[in-house]
């Protein structure tokens, strides 16, 4: 089972799972909640919420290895759609931002997801901050290959594939496409992908 560390455990709901190994939920923020639906598998899953009024919602049948970290001021949120799988991912949200992915997404390993740069960058002449946080939104049935980075402002439509080592940081705007490169670009459209292993 999950180890749960929270002042208000009534805001933590963990339904029955298939496999849970070395996983934990820690909530330090006020009025923050975690809801994890049943039927999933969790190995080495670490959820840490330091921000107030924040939430993590993981729908049914999710497989997750990795960490989710909500920090800083502002209402942060993470939503993972039903049947999505994560080989190993680090998801970081801060400053009132969100990460969401739809159903049946497939995230490989060594994937970084960040809605924030964590440190401020300012224009010398105006003092204005130039690197504000932005939400990340992933559609349904999206495959994110190993070592990809999804930076703030990333939006990826349904049915897309994000190539290995790609760096995404904008709205790619086209469904059923292959997105590759650093910085990432749409390399091909009009594709579909399937989950079963070929080798």
C-alpha cells in the first residue's frame, strides 16, 4: 500500500490497486488533495504536494513509476487520464500551473515534465520577469518516447507520437502527428500508433 503522510488524511483517497511497491503520498500544503482511482499499478511512485489548494487526480487503470511534485505558491494540479502508463517520469508543477494528459497515453522512461523553470529570469531594463510558468496539456492516446522533455507551454493533440530525446515547448496544434527534435517540430502528420510490442 501507499505510505501516506498528511495533516488531513480525509483529502487523500487511494482506491484498491493491482500492485503497489515502495510508493508514497506526502501532502504538506493546506487544503490539497490526492485522488487515485482503482485498478492501477504503482512502483516507486512518489507524490509530494507542498503548495496549498492543489490537487492530483489519477484515474482508473493507470500504471505509474516516477514522481509528481507540486510546489511554490498558487493552486497547482495534475490529472492523469484512465489507462495511461508511465515507465518513469518526473512531473513538476509550480506557481499556479497544471499538467494534464488524456486517456491511454504511453509515457516511456526518463521523461521530464515541467510547467516552471523554478528560478526567475528578469529583463535588465524593465525588471519584468520573462519566464512565467505555463500549463502543459496532452491529449488522448499520445505516446511520449524515452528521454523526452515536455516544458512549460507544451500542448500536444490526440494520437500524436513524441520522439526520443525531443524537447517540446509550444502548442503543436496537429493531431495524429509525429513530433521530433530539439526544439521539437511536426515531422509527419496523418499517422496512428498502436500499443502492442513488435519486438
